């Protein structure tokens, strides 16, 4: 559990972060969202003490981060940033192994962990471990950056605009990868973004920052349905609100017996994904798969009915 207790960061008379308090449960993704200058990155950087708080405290599993030397603390907290931050002259394997090497893990344990993470991110170890960052695509570099942050099995993973430099298609895939890995490993993740769409897609909880203050901290559904301020409502967007609500509902909730033509979607995909597929192809239903097996279909009629329920 991460407890942020009235944490403040002041620069002269300006409060970049103003008495923010929030609790992050273990094994969840919390997304901090806000416009440029809202304090979201400064808040994230105070958690691993890349920025020292002016006042307040962060506790990880009950222990104050102020009681731990910063360099020791950072070895226990994974950190992934936009642009990946990979060492260009290190191989993929050496990049991922950076923190375990500092922690003096045995070589065989480091090698096993590198291969485990590459497998987890669908990057064949024999094919990728000896490559250099320049030989990878942007999406592959991002995966290696996240793998490096996870290598030492940290208590917490911090991510600052990790997908901002990726094109939309690769970005969506990277978000799906992160969600899959988080569920599999049970990691606790705090992620900063300026994109409300990304916050809603990824977050178990969403923290909205404005002018250094935390203006709402709630589930994605509550953020969409009951914005606490006009600023939050503007970020959600009135026109996009129905679509955002559909993005929170998995196909598994409305799948029905029957067959449908065309490319199938996973039961974990959202009603928004199914709606897009129907509108793009002119179909009135999409087939649904679970673990590679057909389990039924979701119809355009069912999507519309669910949208009306949530309106």
C-alpha cells in the first residue's frame, strides 16, 4: 500500500503540488492525469525522491520514504519514462539487468530474470537479448524499458508519460501489454499521463490534478459519470462520455449464444471495441473468443441497450 500524506512541493511562492493525500492499494494501477503544469509529474517524482517534498510524507507498506536513503529507495521502485531511457551502448539483456547487477544478484539469477521478462513481453530471448536499442522498434524499446523497471521485482512501478512518444496503434498495444503484465504479476503501478482516454483505459483508480491540487480521486466509471468539478468534466468531455463508459464494459458481460461472421474479439475487449468493429465493417454482431475458443457473440443491439442503461 502506498500512502501519500499531505505532500507539498513549493518553488518560492508557487506550490507545484499542494497538500495532496491519496492511498494506492497494492496490486492496482493508479493513473494521475492532468494538463501541463498541473503537478502530476512532480507528485510522481516525490514518491521516489527525485524531487524532495517541501512538506508531507509518502509511506510504502507503512515505511516512510524519508527514512530510506534515496539511492536505496530507487532500487526498490521501478521507474519508466517517455522515450524509454535505455542505455544505447548496452544490449537489451544488459539494460534489463541494470538494477539486479547493482543489487549484486548472481549471474544465473539475472540471466533467468532477463529471459523471464522477455518471454513475458513476447520477445524471444534468443532473438532479442543481444540486440541494441537502435535495432528495436519504438514499441519494442518501450517493452524493454518497462521490463527493466520490473527486473528487480520492485514494490512499486512509477511511469511518467511512458507511451507518449508512440504512434496510436503501437500505443494501444503497449497499453494492453502493460495491463496484461500487471494482472499477471500483481504489480502496483502509478502512471502519469495528460490523456484522459489512457487514464480510463488503464486505471483501477484515476487521480485528476489541477493547479497542484488533487481535485478528484475515484474509479474511471465515477470520474466519467460524476465529475467532481467543471475541470474534470471538461477533461472527460460531454460528447465522448458515452463512448468512455462503453470502454469500461468487457464483452464478457453481454456475450450471448450464437455465431457471427468476421474477425473475433477477445472476451476481455470492451463494448467500445465491439461498436467500432460493427460500425467499421457494417456488421450487426461480432464473434467473441475466450482462451482462443468461440463463446458466442455480441450484437449491435446489445451494445445500444447497454449504452442506454448507462446514459
